[in-house]
C-alpha cells in the first residue's frame, strides 16, 4: 500500500510539472506579458469588481500579506490600481483598477483566450468534451466545482457493466456475481442504469428480481461517485428503480443499507421502511 501511495504522489507531481509547462506558468511573464501568474490573477479578481478590500483579496487568493502588498505597490507605481481607505472604516484599505489597469487586464485576457484556443485546436469535439469532463471531475474531487450541469439516466453501454463492478471496491466479487447473473438471465423485468453527469458515468443501480420473494424486486449495487454526491443522483436512481419495478409488476422493492449510512437517508426520503438493515418500499 505504501508503494501504491508513493506511486500516486509521484504521478500527481509529474502531471503538475507537465501542466505548468503547458500553460506557461514557469515562464518569466504570463503569455509574454510582464506579469506573473499571481499578478495576472490579482488583475483578474479586481477586473470583476468595482473595488475590493485588500484583506478580502488576500483571503481569496490565499497569499502572504507582504507578497500581495508588494504586488499592489508595483501596480500602483505603474498606474494600474488605486488604493484608498474605506469611507466607513479608515483602517480598511480598498483597491480598484484604474482605466489603465483594465486595459492591461484586457490584454492578458485576450492573450489567454487565444492561447487556450490554440491548446484545444488539435482536439476534435469528443476530445474537448472528455477534456472538460476530466477537468470538472478534478475540480469536484477537490471541492471547487458546481454540481453537474446535466444528468442522464440510461442503460449501460458496452464495457460499463465492468465499470459497475470495478467501482464497488471491497464488494467487487459480489458485484461481479450480480452483474453476471443480470447479463445471463436477460430477464425483461430487470434493468440497470448508469447515471451520466456532464458526459461521464458517476453512478449506477440495478433492479433485479428478488431471489427469495417472487413478488419483490431488489435494488442492488446503488452507487454515486463521491465527487457527484449532493446533487440528487442517488434519489433519481432509487426513484427510477421503484418506477421500473412497478411497471414490471412487482409489488415491492427491497434493498440492504446500514441504518446510519448516507444511502439509508436516500431510501428514507424515497419511502422505504427499515427493518434493521433491510429496507422495503411498496410499489
């Protein structure tokens, strides 16, 4: 496990080195301008506000107060910003871009647009979609992205039954058995769903015939990826399973979930009643 963790760290660092080279962070000036990446970010934040408190700007950027002071001092000397005390609190310092500062920001912004267009130019539409989806995934993984913009529930595509198995980790053997039984039976009353958010699979569920009760269906292998939780995806999958079971003629849906789990909360909201860790919903 220690070797695996070390390998992951090494690969992340390798990607960081690659990407900083791609976007030109290591160059003396960003996109041929006299400004560093941090200085360009300061201009960006100020360009999107009429004025801003210096302490608020420092908190937003997460940089040292002395470093920010030196940046703003240079900008003020170049005529890009004006710093002044707030009218209602002389201890609070405000900063805003001058007209010259907005021109400087505009040049950087135009250059970044052109550079990004050139970066994307070799990619076809599918490649661009996959790139943006991967970037969104990384942002969600580190808590800095909005919830998925589009959500589709659909049947598994080629290879995605294997994806369902692989995503169940410690339960992989059980998942493999359930998926294999589902695929082999081809029972028209049974169904499987992939939750696709912004073009990428982020969840799944199976609605299977219960092996011990001919009138019941079983909600199995319900999963939502951590980066896509709190978007109602689990609730959508559970509701679709209940709807499908009802249409197939089942009287009830059963499933298993620890009573103190996040999945139990989703089941409770969907009308499932617990009996220990076993949950039942009447269709």
